[in-house]
C-alpha cells in the first residue's frame, strides 16, 4: 500500500496539467500520477486534432481557452520549449443566413477586442479554390449544403502538437518530484467513512463518506485527495461510487489526406491568411473541418456530428471508412474540389468526452476532484482546467488563470455551474 497527499488518475493533458499546478502551488505535497498506459498522452490527448482558438462568446469559455493559449505561447516563446504552435487562424465558412444570425455575436466579440477578419466569397474562391456557390448541384442539394457568403478568420487561433504539450508538463512534473506510475490500471475508488467505526457495510447512509484513494491492479494507493482526470473513461470510475460526471464519450474520427496533387499543394500552402504561408484551420458547413498538417504534407479531416451516433466507449476505437466516404468526403469535395478523388492515407479514432453544454466539468466531493467533460476542446483549455482542478484539490475558492485572472473554482461544477451560453455556434 502506498500513501500520498494527492493521487491523480489519468496522464492525459488534463491530469498532467492538474498535477503540474497542484505541485507548483504546493511543493511539499506528495503526488502520484497513475495511468494504465505505458506513458503519458496515450489516450484521447494523443488522438487530438490539436487545433486551438481564443474566439468564443461565453466569457468562461473564452477565459479557459485564451489563458491556456497564452500560457502555451509563453512556454514556446519565453521558455523556448517548442509546442509546435502555429497561429494559422481559424476560418469559419458561413452562409448568408448564418452570417446574418451571427453578426451581432461577432460585433460583440469585436467590441471586446477579439481580432477577426471578414473574407468575402471572391477572395475565398481565389485563395483556397473554394467553391462558394453549390446550390443547384444535385448532390449538394441532397446534403442540404448552402452557398458560402463569407469566411470569418479568427486570428488568435491555430494548431499545435499535443505530444509536445504532454512532454512539457510531464518533464516539469517529474523535475518537481511528482511520481509517475504507468502500466497501472485503477480498478476502483476507495470510499470510506470519515470516521470509521468498524461496522459492516460502511460507509452507512448516516456516515459522512469520502474518497480515500484507489485500488489499482498493483495494489492500493491511499490519498487525501484523489483527482479523476480519466477523460472519456471517467464515468467508469465514478458511476460505481454514485458520482455523476454528466459527460459521455462519443467517437470522433480523423482522416489523413496527402497533399499529392498540384491543386492540394496550392490549398495547403494558400497565401494571405497568416505569416506561415499555410491555409488556416477551416470549418466547413455541417461540422466538417480541414486542418493543415504541413510538416506531413497532408491534411487532417474530421467531422462533428450530433444526432444518430451512440454515446459509447470502446477500448480500441477504429476509424470507419464509410464514415469518410459517405459522410465527410461528399461535403469536402463539394466545397473544395481540389479534394476530388482524395482517399485517406491513414486514419484514427478517439472520443470526445461530451458534457451537457460542451464545457469542461470540474468539481469536488469529499476527498475527490473530477476534471473531465472537455468535449473536444481539452487541449486548448487544459492549462486553465488544470488550474481550477488544482485549486479545488487544495481547498481554494478561487483559481488564478495564466495572466492573473481569478475565476471561481466551482464555476464548472455540475451543481454550481455558472456559464454563459456559447453563442458562437457554427
Ligand atoms: C479526434 C479528436 C480530435 C480532437 N480535436 C481537438 C482539437 O482540435 N482541439 C482540442 O482542444 N481538443 C481536441 N480534442 C479533444 C482533446 O483531445 C481532449 O479534450 C483531451 O485530450 C482530453 O484530455 P484528458 O486528459 O481528459 O483525456 P485523455 O487524454 O483520454 O487522458 C485520460 C487518461 O486516463 C487514463 N485512464 C482512464 N481510465 C483509467 C483507469 N481506470 N486507470 C488508469 N488510467 C486510466 C487513460 O489511459 C488516459 O491516458 C480532440 C479529440 C479527438 C478524439
């Protein structure tokens, strides 16, 4: 049996950021970080498209993303630790109707000082080879595709390398003395009465119960605070002790398309959007995205669908070829004809850990902190989520985000949630 002050379950970006901030704020705390995989970042963190944007309407959403991105930027620029961050921009392609509906939201963002550029259809056609007029095309009509009126290019946005962010936090926590324990599955959490009486069936309903650590496949680890940062698998540890994370796993897939034609080369290296001479991260209608991967001379393509696919977790999720062929590709080539005939050279699948409002879920119970529900934006918000989880673990009411902004530590709780609606929904 091992004893620590703080046990973190999950060495994804959330568990790593949390361990980092707990240790920074409490250097004398003994901390163990445990994961079933042989190393850090082997869960959904390693399967991420790793795009980021500080461009949200909800102030909480914005604070989480903007401060995390600023922190990562400081790592890359001041600490000279390359996270592969490229501020290539995030391009939302909007129909006339969608643009009309979003205009007040965009104006409000402008008023708050958020930089973006409105790009007209002509420029999009010229720079990206985008087909903005799809109406009248039989296939496009069938899919309900709309003509593109404008592109909104968010500037404080881009792509990064999640494995480098993992390496950063992992290196730092080890330097600070956090113990990392790999190849070790947590089987269950230990729940005990705060004052055990040695009675059968403890904790009894009238006793105050608390989480006292975890049973792993290699023995017990007891802790004053156990932090569950097990991503999409968090419910599997929390449901059995009656704690509801209010988030569910949904499969998401990424397909790699090589830039192996002159048309795709032109698209990948589209000029005029950023100083890198690379196309921005593009969000097409119907939730299809195209992320440039210039170092691989390729694109990563994926989609976020809503109704019809299960909330379900599986140990080794596989990409589905028909999902690409019938779901993603027809939209892709309708708007970007350069992709005509493009077949995936590689693909992978992982899970979004989807909460009710698409925001992370961070809360505490006696002896327990939960940091999950990152809903497909956990890379871009990990540092702030880690700071909030660390504040809860250390019994603080406020978390200090990078740059000094204070935020209530219970703001992302399931019962104490106080988050504005995200109105920038494309
Ligand atoms: C296809 C895809 C694209 C994405 N694109 C983006 C994007 O563009 N931008 C963005 O910001 N985010 C994106 N995300 C989301 C982002 O990757 C996640 O939000 C983030 O990685 C979640 O981190 P995590 O630490 O919560 O989970 P994980 O990285 O999954 O880490 C959880 C860890 O817990 C461990 N674990 C679980 N259960 C146990 C147990 N019982 N015992 C021991 N260990 C356990 C797992 O092994 C795992 O290592 C994407 C995700 C996917 C799948």
